[in-house]
C-alpha cells in the first residue's frame, strides 16, 4: 500500500488506500464490503438521485450487491437484479455476456438469471455500482440489460475514476483519480 487518498463522498469522509495494479497504474481502492455506515450513506444518496426515474435496479456482483440492496429498499422496490460473475445452477436458462474491467484486466463473463431477466424486461432500469472507470464492466451490464429487454434510464455510481469523471451519461457521488 502506498498511502491514502482523502475523499468527501457527498458529506461522508473516507480515506481510500492507494494500491498498485499489475499494469503499473495505482488506484484509490474503494470497498463497500462490511462498511455498513458507508454503504447506507451512499445507497441513500444514490436513491435520492434516482427517485421516480426507474422501475428496477441492476448491479454486478460483488461490491455492488449491498449498494443495490440499499438503493432498491429506499426506492420501495421489492427486488433488484444481479449480474453474476459465475453461472449458478439455477441460471441455466438465463443470459450471458462478456466483459473486461480495469481491476481484473482479463475477459470475464456476466450471467443474469431468468428470474432477473424477467424482472428487467420492459422496465426502466437503473444500473447501480460502486465504481466506474474504463467502463468495461458497465458495458457488460448494459449489454445484458439490453439482451433482457430492459430500458436503461440511469447509470449511477458512488465513484467515477479517471476519465469516467468526464462522462455525461452517468451520475456519481464523487470522483477519484487514476495515479501513475
């Protein structure tokens, strides 16, 4: 670890550890796992920006799970959809697509169960996740939502990293740099 990056996330102060990736780029590592107070804060902030805009929330496992849970709860949605990174036994009749993200550097698959595909079909969908950077994971989620017949109306993130901060098609709570 190479120090910490101080950050204000819509009124919540965080210190993100700076970690090197195999590519040589350093990231401000953001982790919602186990961080109940931070997850609640971010989920409520995102839900406030999505209110009345969507019928269903979709996320990718794993760090987006608890965030999507809070957002869906705050929006009064009984279910949210999850793009999984491995095909579970109950997903044999679901959908799949390929994705490449900055953190893994390798091609991965995303899978959506038939239940979640049916949940999305014909609905206004908000994609919710922790961080957007190069947009590889986001593109995978967009592909699978389109395959399921959903209509993407919002793309919301806690953090936009690097050049993603300049995107006009997303909403986010705070921006972080990619460090060399």
